[in-house]
């Protein structure tokens, strides 16, 4: 299969999604069939590309010898695109029920579908210029989703999202120019700047600025505030933002920048490495502390995402092959865990009309399947065996402890503290739902009931995945190790 096939999973949902905004569907059923077909076909195209496309580059446009729009199916692309292609259809099924009575559905489904193609464009990018283009397109494609309710609060969240994203893009653009000028923008494992003979201070400064720029979408401190604000969006949107479409694209971009563009040899052991590592460590602890403080259910999960994304960034900053494997492992595992947690929170909001943690007393009795899945998510996110979160956090901790530098030791301590805080803020919800206090005002019978099958089936599948991945992680570890070696 030719590498040019990569254009199909990227541009099919992107073009069809945008053009579908002009279509007026006569019934909700016809809308479901249309978008369900487009998204499922995109998933099929993506998996065909993953399994059949060779690791060759395909140049779509060549502006100059150095400026090209090109795509390539390497190991990292296979991992990130497989994650996107697996979770997008599950979110679509969930959204069929959740979005049924929401407004602005034409806008939602159009940009929901287009964002799928843009995310795959980031995954399949063969160089920094292509990734940067789709990275910016992702901001434009997901902005209408963040603002979907079109309330004053949603519009303010959208404005904040754009300001932060564009600020990060400006910093990342500096790195893009530097890499193009120094012939280092094509992605390959080890990067191209190991033999850079210019100013090392300039190289390290630009690396830090670029890392922080791409890290904005990964909600790195202190540029994280857009993510909790975006919790105002509908749950299918926040689930995608926190699991694949935006924040994981930011983490993936930081991986590409560090291991495939600059290369670890050019940065390892420098003040630049320990600067980005320090920012990741601060974000891990800060996000966990803020989650503990939050009483709004979705905002608590949002700050949890801020913390857990920096587990990935911390692993990236360790700059070893072992840490790269651990970062991809946590990127995948956290996506599965967090999308399930948001699905559960959305089900409670949709069927129970409860937004705050102190309103969840006794709700587990009325929504047993939803809170069983949320309990699994809590165990996995905390890092309790045999769930998958334990495995990825274990490998990040191992990678940190294999180099006895004081910063790595501090990072290891931050992981332990974050695990403790995660257990507190996640199990506070679980305990309230299953074991209400005697003074609690319980829901009246008939006022709340279990979510529909369209919501619970994706949650159950994800819960089963959390357990199976935790019990049998070796196949995925081997797959990731092989994938990053192919780089």
C-alpha cells in the first residue's frame, strides 16, 4: 500500500466534516447514520494505514527544498493514530445520547468529525512544519466544540483557549524556524542536532521555549488555565480534549520535539533538560493539589488531567529510551482511564443533574454501572494494581530512579505525593457515591436512574480495557519498544 494512502484518513473526515455543516438533516437518525459512517470509515482507513503502509515519507506539497508538507507512518505515528482511531468511535456512540437534546448540533458534529482528521494529521506528520500546521488547525477545529453551548461562560472559555493556544504556537514557531534553518525538522529517532556547531545557549533556549509552547496544549504550569475553563463544554468534548484530541496532541508534540527533532544528545544533561523537568514536576503536584480543592466534578477531573499529563512530560524530560517507552505507555493508559472517568461524570450530569461532589451522596445506588466504572477509573488513576495506571506509573518511576540525579529524585517524590493526592480526590467521590453519610440528603426515588446503553457500553468496554491492560501489559510494552526503535 502506497504511503499516499495516509491522505485518506486525514482529509476524508476533515473535508466531509466541514462540508457537512452545510447539510440540513431531516431527522436525528439520519444525522447519526451519516456521521457514524464517516467516523467508522475513518477508523477503518486509519487501521489499514497502520497495518499496511510502509515507513516511507510522502510529500504532498514542496514549497522549497526545506519547506514541505509531508506524511510518514513511523512507530510513533502508529501508536498515536491507533489510540485516536480507537477512542473516537466510542466517544461518538456516547455522544449520540448525550448530545440528543443539546443545541447547535450541526456545528458540534461537523467539527467533531473534522477534528478527527486534524488529529490524524498530527500523528502522521513527517516533519515539524507539517505537525505545526495541523497543530494550529487543531485549535481552530476544536474551538467551536469548546464554545458549543454558546453561553457567555462557554464563549469566555473559548477566548481563553485561543489566547493560550496562540501564545504557545508563537513559542513553538521559534523552534520550527530554528529547526528548518538547521536542517533538523524531519522526524527521525535521535534528531538531527547532535552535531550542531552554533551557539549552544541559543539551541537550549529555543528548545525550552518550544517545549513550553507545545506544552501549552498539554496544560503545563503556568499555562494550564485554559483546560479547567474548557470543562464548560459538553462531556463528549471534554472527554476528547482530555483523552486524545488536544492535550495528548500536546504531549505527543513534545515527544516529537525532544526525541525526533532536537534529539536527546543535544539537550541531555543541560540546564534546558532540568528546566522542562522542573516545570513538569511542579505541574504534577500543582494539578493534584488543585484537584483536591475543586468541588465541581468535571473541574476536579480537569485538574487531574493537568497533573497526569505532566507525568508524560516528566518522562519525556528524562531523555532515555526507557523513559520514552514509559511516556507512550502512560499517554495510552491515561487516555483510556480519563475518557472513562469523564464519561461517568457526564452520565451523572446528564441523568442526575448533579455537578458538584457534595451532591453525589448515595448516587451509586441509582447508577451502579456508572459508578462501578468510575471506581475502576479511580483505582487505575491512583495507580492501584492490577489496573493499567499502576503499570505506566511504575515504569515512569523506574525510569526516574535509574539516573541518580537530584532532580530525578525530586520527580520520583512528586509522583508518590501525586499518587496519594489522587487517591484522596478520586476516592472521595467513590465513597460519597457508594457510602453516603447519615446526614446526607439522598436522591428521591425516580429522580435519578442509570444511564442509557449508549453511555454505559463505552464505559464498560473502557473499564474492561483498564483491567486487561493492567493484567497483561507486556504485549503493549513490547509493541511500544518496537515502535520507538523504528522511529
